[in-house]
């Protein structure tokens, strides 16, 4: 199994550009989520999904959109990139949403917005 | 919202030394997760604690959750260079694990 796969690994955008960060998992996990990691601030939840067709906002959802059309994929869209969105983005998934299901993380996408 | 405070923020130890990392929550924890991150990589799950007083060990790493379920510690015995990385605690304060909160991490350096 590949686990959680994120693409691209690195991306540079100009302010105002849009892009989609891809996330795919092959573990048949119901739960998927997106976090951003900034120095000194830990990981903050952007959006999450408990199953295909269901998404919800996390702590810092502004400027980001998500959709979950399949169990495997959970793309994160930046509609109009801003320098404040420069960060490392992690996708994570788990089998369920109970406390017994630890998150499995991808290797991250490093995004720079100039 | 829940906040998790980790201490210390960074730690440099000589190989073979023991060390402890702490994670303190502002709220009661339903679940506490420890992860390790190497630079440029994702987070690797280490251990999960749910019950007050619970203690788990894996190889030379031991994690504990205090009785009041508001503080956890991660202890590494006889540290090795392979233990180097960033250790993060994550917590579930809702009971559903849908929105985990993470601490800002502890950067561990082990000198050979």
C-alpha cells in the first residue's frame, strides 16, 4: 500500500493564482483531513471529511475549498493564493472518526506564495 | 478551543542520555496521540493514550497520560541519533476525533 500520497511536493505560486493540492489514500479510510503547519504554531486543521460527499470546516478554512467525490481522493483548492497561505500542507486519513483511529499522514506539500 | 502546550520547544542531548517531553492541555483529553516528524516528511504515529493513568511503551519510548487526563509525557531511554526529529502531541477534546488539536512540537537533537 502507498498510504497517503500528496502531490506536488513543492509549489511556488504568485499572489492571486489558483491551484489544487492533491491527496489520495489507498487504505479505504473514511476520514480525511487537511492541516497546515507553520513555524511555532503546530498543525492547524483546515477542512475534513467523514466520507464521500461530506465535508466540514476546521479551525482555519478561509481561502480554501475541498470536495470529496470518492473515498480515495480529497483535493484542497486555493482559489486566490495569498502570501499568508505560504505553509506546509499535510493530508491525513484514518479508518474511522473514533479516538481509536490514529491519523496517517502524507509527506506534505511545501507551498510558497510570492 | 483546546490548546496544547509542549515543553521544551527544543532539546539537545548526548547519545545515551534519557529525556522527557511534556504536553499539557487546557481541557480534559479524550485521546492523546504522540507523533514523530523528520524534516521534510510527514508525521509518524507513535502511540495513543486514552485512559487516565495509562502508560504505553514501544522500544525505548514510553508515554504516559496523567490521572486527570490533562497532561502527557514522552520519555526516551538511552537516546540514539535515530530518535532525532520533531515530536508532536495531538489531542482529541471532543470524543469524536474529528478535529484534532496539535502542539507546536519539540525539536530533539541527539549528538553522537
